[in-house]
C-alpha cells in the first residue's frame, strides 16, 4: 500500500492518478474525506497534520509514502509523518521539497529554504529508504493569471524579467512515481526543472500566442502581490515565500534559470514544455 499525502493537490493528485493507472493499492490522506471526490478503489484516511491523531490509522499497512506538505508548518508536518512512518514500519518515503534549498548557503537560509531543509534532514536521518525531489517553480503557477487574462488580457506578477526554468507538475509526479516504485532513486536528491528558461513576461507571450490574442504583462509591487497571496495562505507562509524571492532578487542568483537534467535522466525523455502546459490548460484562460 502506498500512502499519498497532499492527494488533492497539484502534484499529489497526479501521483495518486498515476499509481492507480499502474494498478497500485493507494491510500489518500485528506482533512475532509466527505469533500474529496476520490475514485472508489482509493482507500481514504482522514488526517489533519496540524492535529495528527489520524496518522497511525492512515499508515496502517503502508510500506511507501509520498510526502508533501506546504507552508511554514512543513518541517513540523514532515517530521511528524516521518516519525510515525518509521514506527509503522514504512520502508520508503519520497518527499517533495524545493529547489529553494539550493539557492542559499547552508545554514544561511531564508524561511522558505529553512522549512524545506529541516524537513529533508528529518527524512534523511530516519533510517528509511528515501528520495528527495527538489522542483523549481511550477508551470501551473501561471493559473494565478487566469482571471485577469480572461477579463483584461493582462497577466500580473511581482517580477517580469527574472528567468526561470519552470517545471510541469506532471513531470514531477511521474518522477515521484518512479521513485516510489523503482529502486534506482533510493538515497538520491533530484533537482527538477523544465526544458527552457522563460521570464514571466515570456510565459505570458507564449500564452498569448497559443490563445491568439494580446496579453500584456504588468508588474505589481510586492506589497500588492502579498495581499493577493494572503487570500490563500497564512501570513507566515506568504512572508517566507516573499523573503526567498527578495533574496534571489537581491543576490542575482540565477539558479532558477538553470535547465536541470533531472527529469530527462530519470524518465529518459525531455521534460514537458511550457507551451504544452498552456495547450493542456487553455480552457482556464478563455
């Protein structure tokens, strides 16, 4: 049995789907099973990692875990799952981390990097088999533009011209499933990117070309972007993310722009392009 945390999320949902397609027995973790529409062959465990009383039941009979959590509680949540998984006899955990860990020198972390670094350390010291995945920015982050593109033909964000080799969530999920089901990635930390480096302005241009309409990129102050993020995330999480962005902008670090070989090395094919992601999600912008 493979346990998938974050099973309703961008990557976790894809991991769950791919495991089912391979005929694997899977269990999904969710805070509210009544609201989560999982297929009937998926075992569902009610568990809130803020109140982890359901972890023992969720891990019963599980031998592998896809571990994903978000925000400023990540180190606490991941450490909690790792400890419970070790107690339950879990053999392997594949953890979703962040390329942001590599953007700063060891122990000079911004909050975002620190949360992920501490979560990684808890897993790597566990004695279980482990794989850590460090993706950069997700292509799906462009969905934050959907409303303004539909209404105004405008994509808005805090940075227009910082290049980033954003990665398709489907590639992350495919690598995660490979790490869960094959032995070749045990003990590895795998950095993941897309196949090309694009600025947000260039991403908007790709979107415009596929849509066949003009789309203008408009830079907004960080304070305005922060208010938008607060609609979805806690203030501590938002401020940690923005601190990481500020570090990148101040330091001129171009790590996010690097095209990394992880996807192609693991999967034996090139990473999916941003144009492909746009074509798959065009309905969101019309």
